[in-house]
């Protein structure tokens, strides 16, 4: 059953993009919350304005030499 559902998801590009976008939004939202707890503000909306007509932007961050990258989609 699980593999059948995964096959359907992989064959449905729109659903796959929606799931990917949702996952990215959840991760970026959690990161934003954790940074806010440390009094670090993040304006994700301004990042999306930079890319204008593209579907998203890859964000590369470094915290005390620990690299963290993620992709934000519209």
C-alpha cells in the first residue's frame, strides 16, 4: 500500500511540488522560530522578492561554521 501511494505521488508532479513546498515551508518556519528565540530576525519575504519570476531561492547559511542550506518556494 505504501509503495503504491509513493508511486502515485512521484507520478503526480503537482502533488510532488506541493509536498516539497509544504516541507520546505515547515522547515524554514521552524528555523525562523528557533532564530527568533535567539533574538535573530529573518525576513523570508524579502528573499522571495529578490528572485521575482523564479519558483524559489536556495538559502545558504552558516552558524558558527555549521552550514545550513534550504530552498524556499513560492
